[in-house]
C-alpha cells in the first residue's frame, strides 16, 4: 500500500456516495458527486480535481501529451481552449494531429454522417478518394490544400528545430481559427513533435524541400531544459504513444519529477507497452514523484476530455 | 453498407463539429454537440437520442439489462431514477446487484476512500473481513444484516417465480430508500434474475429454506410473453452478461424484434463472447430489427450512465 | 508487496530469458522458456505450471468455469479432453455452450469460411436464417434438431436439479461424439449451469414442459458441499461471467479456499466487473487462499486454452 | 461484404473444425487446425499462412513494424531470428527497443522474478534504482553502460540519417549476440526509427554530441523510395504506434500498396486511434490493396509472435 499504513486505511474508509442527478445538476456538482464513488467515474473526478490544482499552482509547468485522432474527431476547439485558457504550458503531439489541425485551419473539413461505424465499404471509399478514420472521413483533396500551403512556405532555416518550425507555421495561420498551431503561436506555447517525419505534413515538406533537416535533437534538449527548470511539474497524457514517453523521459533525471499526473487512455498495463502503463510504474523510473497526485481514466478521450474542460471552465468562475 | 447505397453515403456526409464548451454549456447542448463528431462521443450522443425516442414512444416496452457492480459503486440512485421516471419497463439484472441493493436498503453501506486503486493489501483486507470490488469495499458484517432479513422472511410460496419473489422482497423494504428492489415494487416493474442462485442473497435463502425451489422457468416464459406482446421493443444493455442474453433470447422469435438498442460496455467483439458482440450481429439472429436505431458505447458505465440520465432528465423538461 | 519483503525481492531477480525457438522446439520447451520472460507470455507459462501441479495433486478438486462461445468456435474437443483426461472435476458453464454442445452432438455443425470477420451482411444472414457469432455461424435449422430431441425427452422428475437433468441429457447422447455433456456423463463429472434458463435449450424445454421447475437451489447447495469437502481446491476460469462467480461464491466460506487459480480472459479490472477482476482481489473475499499460486492470462481463450491442453498432454508423458 | 457476393458467402461456408490435440501434435498441425475455427485462433492461423506466403514470394518486400517492450520482455532472439532467417526486409521500431537492444548487446540484462505482476513497491524500486516495465526490470546501471558506449562513439557524420547511424552502431556490436541492431547490420536490413529522439539512447547521444542533427527527413524519403520500388509489399505490424503509421504512410501513394498485411495488437478500433485501426480501414487510404490478404490478431505479442516464428521455421523445412 502506497503512503498508507493499514491502520490509516481503515480510518480513511467512507461511505460510497449513492449520488443524485437532477435536471439542474451542473458539471461541478456531478464531478464532486463522482469523487466519492469508484471505478472510472471516481478517477475522472480525481483527474478533474488534480487538473484544477495544477492550474491553481502558478509555479506548475503543465505538460500535455496528445496522441490519437483528436483533431479529426472534433476536439480541435477543446484543445484550442486548453491552450488559450492557460491550462497547458508545453504541448507534445503527433504529426498526424498537426496535419489535421493545419487542414482545418486552412478551411478544409473532416466529415462524418448519420451511419453506423463499421458499415463502410473501404474499396468504394478508396475509389472516391475518401480516407477513413474509424467513422470520420478526410477527402484526399485536403492534401492538395496542404500542398499549396507547404509549397509556398519560405522556411527561414533548414536546420531549425521542429518546434521552431511549428511556431513559424502557426504564425502563418488565420488568427481567428480554432487551430492548435495558431493558438500555441499566440500564447507562446512550444509544440514538440518527436515523430514529426511520421506525418503527411512532413512528407510534403520533404518532397518540396529535399535539403530540409529540421533538428530533432535541439527539441529533445530544449524539452529536457524545460523539465529541468520546472519547480513543479504536472502532466496530462491523452492516449499515450510517443508524446507520453517524450514527456516522461524528459522528467526522468530532473530535480523535480512530476507532482501531478493525469492519463486518459483505453490501453491497459498487462501487455507491457508504455501507452497502457500505470502512472504508479513511472514512480520507479523517477518520472513521477513518490508523493504525486495522479489518476488514470480508462475512457475514450472524446468523452473524458470535454468533461474535464467543462469542469475546469465551470469551477474556475 | 447497411441500408445505404454508396450514393447516399456521399450525400450524407457533413462537416465534423469542432464544438465549443463554455462554463454555461448544459448537458443537452453538450450531447447535441457530440452528435456531429465521431468515435465514442458520437455514439454516446446517439444513445442519448435513441433513449429519448424510446421514452417518447408510448408503445415502446423498454428492457433494461444491468450487469457489473453498479450498485456497490454508487449508481443505486441512478438506476432507481431510471425506474421511478418511467425510463424502463422490465429490469434484468444479476443476483449480485440485488444483494448489494438489499444491503444498502437495510442501511448498510459500501465503502471507498482517498487512495489509489491497485494499492490494496488483500491479505490484510481478508483478515479485517473487508471484501474488495476493485476500489470499493463491503465489510462482511453486511452479510449478517442480510441474514437477519432473510431468516425472518415468510416466503409465501416455495415454488413462486424468482420475479414474484423479488417483488415480495421489494415490498418489505423501506419506502424512501434508493432501493432498486423497492422502486420496482412501487412502480410494478418486473425484475428478472436468471442466474439468481449465483448470489449471496440466494445462498442465504437456500441455507434458511432447504425446500425452496423458486421457479426459473416461469420467469423465462413470462419474459417471452412480455417480449411477444411488445408492439415496439427497446433495449438498454449495461455490461452484457446474462442480462443481455436473457433479453436478447426473449426477442429472438417475437413478431417485433427490437426497434431501439443501446449498449454500454468495455467488452469488444473480437473474442466472440456475447457481452462484447455488436448490436448489428443481433440483427442476424432476429433479436434486433433491420431498421432499428442502435448505438454501442465503449465506456465504463459509471461515466456513461449518469450522463445519459442527466440528458434524459434535462431534455424532457 | 505480497508475501515478500523488499530484501527478498532483490534476491529473487533473475535474468530475462532471451529464448530461442527452432523447428524442433516442443510445447513443453516453449512454455519453459516463456516462464522466465514477462507479460502475458510469462503468465501463460505460469498457468501451465500451476495446472500441471493441480493435476499432480490427487486431493485437488479442480473447478472449471467456462463462459464464451467456446463450443461454437471449435474447442468442443479441447474441453472434451480436459474432461476425459481427468483435468477437471466440476464443470460450471453457460446454457449457450450446452445448447451448442447438444447441437454438435446431434450431428449439426457450426460453420465458418474464408472471409473476413466484420464483412458480414447481417440483414442478409437474417433472411437466410443464419445466426452469427462474430465469424462463426449457426443456421436456424439447428434449432429444429434440438427441438426434435427435446420433444422426445422423457424427463424423469420435473423438480430435479439442473445438474441431474444435464447428466440425464448426457446419457442420451452418442457415446463417441466429442460432446461435453456426454463426456461429463461418462466420467461422472457434475455440470452446473446457474443461468440455465438463459439458453435456447431451456427455452425449448420450457415450451414443451410447461410444468418443469428444475431445482436451481439444489445445485447451489450441492456445489457448496463439494467446495466445503475439498481438501485442496483449484480453479480454472475461462471468460468470467456467471461460471466464475458461481465457483468463487461456493469457496468463499469454506474451510479451504482455492490453493490454485488460473484465469483466461480479455476483461480487465478497471471497470469493476467480476469477469475482469484480478485473482488477487479474491483473496480479500476468502475465495482464494493467501498462499495460493495463481495466474491470469489476458488472451483470447481460443489461443490460450489449446496451448495449455497441449502442454498438459505433452508434459505428463 | 468485401469481394464476395452473398451467393458466394453461402457456398463458402464450411464446418467448424472441432480439432484434436495430442502430445505429438506439432505447431504446423496446430495452426492448420486453427485455420478452420474462428475468433483470434483463426486469425492467428491466417496470419501464419499469410506470412509464409510473403516469405515464399521472392519479390515481396517485407516491412516489419515493432512497438512495445519487446526486447526487454525476452523476444530479442525472436526478432533476431526474423532478421537472420530473411523474414523481414525493413525494420521500423521505437527508440526504446533499440536502447534495450543495445543494453543486452553490451552484456547488460533485463530482469524478472518469481512474483506477481502488480505486487511491486515502486517507491522502493525507485530508491533501489530499478526501473519497472510491468513485471520486467531494468537497473539504472544499464544507463552507465550505454553511456560508456555512446561517449566513445566516433560518429562519422553529424547529419547522417538515423538509419545510417543505426547501421553504424550495429557494426560496433558483438557479432555473436542476439542483438537486433547487429543482425540488421549483418543482413544489410535498414532500421528506421522515426521517433528516435524519444529514447534514452538519443538522450545520451544528444548530451555527448551537442551538434548532432541526424537527418530524419532523409530516412522518410528513403523509406518512401523503398515502398515505391516494391513490386509486392507485405507488412507485419506488432503493437501499432509510430512504426505502424510510418510503414503505412510510405505505402499510401505508391504504385503497389500492400498485398499482405498482418497486425498483432491489443488495441481496438472503437476509440479511433491508428494503433487499433483495422487493416481494412487502410484500404480506404490506399495503404493496403483491395485484394490484399490480411489478418489482425488481438493478442499480446509475447504469445503470438513466438508462435508465428515457430510455425514459419517448422513449415519451411
């Protein structure tokens, strides 16, 4: 048992809250009710509370790792608001999310419709040049828009870091869009993308700029510096993957490992991969502090993330 | 592609909704926003909409299957409200949920505390006679309370059906409790429990009444009659298991298979078990109608079910 | 840490086995190699070793819980062999598996083919009267065969226990089939089916025998007696569900809780349901002994179960 | 339904194989038996058959994507043999696997022991400087060994591609080890690692070589060239992640998308992430061919991958 003698355990026991919901319940009340239940509901409530404490701790550097098709599915504005509201200080994400963010920022759209997931004819979709992401769609013509944009970019330095390049891209994008790239530019939030060349965006960049060699090592060292300097570190991991590991490895040998940690994922620990690893395991590595507050929610991020944002907005007023 | 030509597919495509959340958002607005996204968020929204339509269809007989530790974890009042509000007409559940419902109705409590799941010392818990359900606890002394109740029951008929017996039990319970058994008694909602002898409640009944032979076949036939008579059938499955199959098998050879179907589960189809089977598969069996509206949410019910109840209460006013 | 001081932990550490596979490897060697690795491979190896020890302990009563579509998918002979080889002493299963077992025993067949799972047109299947279980199929005409059989049964006692009835059914079935019902009859192995009325077999029985009231409570008490008398108890749980709980509840208040426990499932602990609960949690309930040897394999049973049987057959010679 | 009229479907139906296992069964027989069953067993068998066909097709370029803690858990020799036997032509993996491969190649070891997963005291482990990967352990002193190695490397070109650098590293490693890096060097197999800076290996490289700027774009373009030139492409994806996407994106606009595809993962499609996406979805993107043979196994790779290797070695003799 962590940080608890067995005696403490018994004294700590309280009644389960057989909570009430009315039409007038608000999100803050709901989360407060769930706090005294169990399973994933409780861990969602705990994550909300931890995130609020992260925000209310001015010295806390909030690392946010984002994997999964979060932009295509409709959470661009949700992530945008995490940035604009000051709920994150460092964003680590996948090249795919940045590609999709760019597409939406340029006026293209991801698509959906009133039909069942699983009922799609992928051969037909291929003929029609419509790419499928489960029950979300992206027409191939989006690539043309990205290509136009990329082919006109005048990249200031072929050896700049990926994060500097992404900052430069953000600056070109429409100011009033929901773009994550633009919001990070506006708020001076660094975006790290360690697997940048694993994306449609980088593919087109590479085709148009054969000499491009964005410096990934510079990003790695800069990330370590940010982690090193953090008096208090807090992390929110959505979906695991490279963003999770990149944040975690940066904190591993720092003076202050994470004091707060939230994880939203559908992956589980038993097969041993990092995406599903418990936050508690990260204590052994020194990535998360022994006295950290942490919570993992096993949930589709499309459900959990909007609820957390909603709670944060509501409870801060 | 089901019920859709490829031409229809393209005409049906709409923009993903990059939705907005403010502190003043309400649950109805959130669900409406999620409707035009994808993944589980969309399917949660679709489930909400389908459930509302079920409620607004007076001829619809609403079958509700409940598996998993829903009462211990704190959703007793949520289920109670589904019953009291008229959101279900037939309840099929596990003996475990009924045992836990009885315990709470008799004034006992399930417990939780401010510690991490997974950090428990089960040997210590055993010594202390505290039974663990993930991060929820039930002391053994609850059994004594159930035993007192059971030993004083004067069962009217040793061969009555399980559902008649459960109705009889419900009648003995406090009127103002959150008890599911009592709520069903008050609203004249039948409770079916096909695996009743797989429960602590039945164990104690059996010990005190060696001649008891509650008639499970009578329940089975009564359930088929209800399904047979349903002009419109709607189903909501929480967690799968025997409750799912019992509802499904009753509808299989009926004139009207289910016109509405909702499923909340963490199980998946690939290993072939019924709990994770898609609702679409049930069409092949004739359990769900070809033109049914249906939605499966891959989510912990402790998150999805309160949201659905909240939406239903809010949107009906 | 259970049963281990931290000092013991360090002394216990050994090198991971970077094991070798050749064309001449046999299953015993493979399992022995996996023993010194990690993740599910290690836990499969541990389960094999535990099962072998259960078999080699003459006083061990081996409870086997079987849920999931194991007979339809092609594991009838595998289960049959567990019975015939003496690898189990008590079988607890679902009505569905018994229905499918009966079908195969009567000469009907489940079907499959050379196509992708997920690519099926369930409306077409319904028109053709072919029921789908993921990528396995059962034509409706199988029901006619079961109906013929059921309608001709002369049930000796309408109030007999379910297990006695299943023994009676087993006796009617062809001796040289792979039938689980027949094999249990031949080996005098009791079959318990707590949710018997949740099955196609019971539906037809009920239609043909309106007065039938098989005694489920008698089964419950008999199961408790077997568990009570077991000097050593071992359990193998495939898929969870009612069979898991029924075995577990029988052991809860016995003098000797389980000394060996194996679990094969795709369910996980986080949503709190019993099917995914860890075996360690069962220690708090007194269902599994504090000093028990146990192992959970997160795997489709269609892969893990044949490997275990293969290992047991090979290593016992 | 893909590539199949409904008429074809019925003609294609065959009996499920209620297969037999004896102590003399061999892996080829087992897999052949599983071929005519269902669920994941069938898909494992199908994957074996597809892999064999890939190997027997001389023009097939076999892309192998490897994510997850495969080297730490004990599958280094298994992956080594895939390389040495000629079962793969291009390897895409994570920086973590390469870091762990290097550690083992330098004579360090990952550790395990005879205790239960989940029973670890991560605070104690942190004090003892033992890092945990589920139930596998890596002492911090391994990093010192890697540091010695890295600090003595004379990197020929600070702007070389990552794959060239990895080839250079492989050359320095002991010839008779099980090292994946060395085996790829010996067999002239390119290793791509798109998220290389997301690893302990890259961290140390970066600390010792502040001017290092390995060219990730060169890798990306080289990978596209290999995919473009492939007359026949086959892919085997273990665990998803960046390796999966990197292989897939390379094939997207090629003249010949993948004709064979195998996927081993515990991730599922419903949350919309790429790791769990079906192979069929990749047809819409043009990454996999409409007439491709493909199979996804939902299994821990520690179980499935050794079985596949065993089958391939056995069936090729």
